[in-house]
C-alpha cells in the first residue's frame, strides 16, 4: 500500500465510488459479501487498492497545504517541480494564532520583532503525490491557498 487506508467514515462517504470500483473488476454485491466473509485478506487488499486510487486522485489536484499550530504557520504552495514555503513563527507565548484574536494579532503585528517570517523552496521528488502525502501525515491540511496568497502578497510588498 502506497498511502494509508481510508477511514471507515471516508469509505462510507465514498460508498458509491467503491461500488463502481468493484463493478470495474466485475465483482457483484453478492461476490463482495462472500469475499468479506470467506477471504478477508482479499477484501483488505481491495480496500487498500481503492484507498490508493482515491489518494492518487486527491493528491494530484493539491495546490496548497497549511499546517497551523499555536505559534507557527507553515503555508505550502505546490508547483509542478517545487514547493514554496512561507513560514511564520510567533515568539510571544501568550498568542495562539489558531484563535480569531491570535490571528488578528498576527495580521496587525506581522512585521514586528516578535514575528519571524521566512520563505523557502524545495524541489519535488519524482513522486510528487508522496511528498504531499507526507505533509498531510504531519498534520497539514489541503486548502485553496487563501492564507498562502495573503501572506505572499504581504511579503512581496514588504
């Protein structure tokens, strides 16, 4: 398995897609029940293959990833051959940028001494999707990139 198996909740959400996946392999509902009952290892393998297919489709479309903790913000823009990172670290222990107040504080104090800003780029490996998946496993969330673009614009106008 290349990625991780989808959770039970995710599989339930993708119920129809899974039916289509089984049908593409000429597996009927009755045959699937029999496989689950009599060949649990085969059923597990089918779930793993389906999960990898779903992950491949999702990861191929990712353009932005965000990882936000109490005092750090990592914003990634995924390009064809490299990732761009905007990193922000708040040195004030009293600020939690995950809260509305903390985020407002960050916006108002972005260029102050208590805030460290840095940018970086990194080449994408031969397996772009795996690079993105690692970021997600580390706590990153797929986004539309509004935060990245907001801070990128501020950095360009600095």
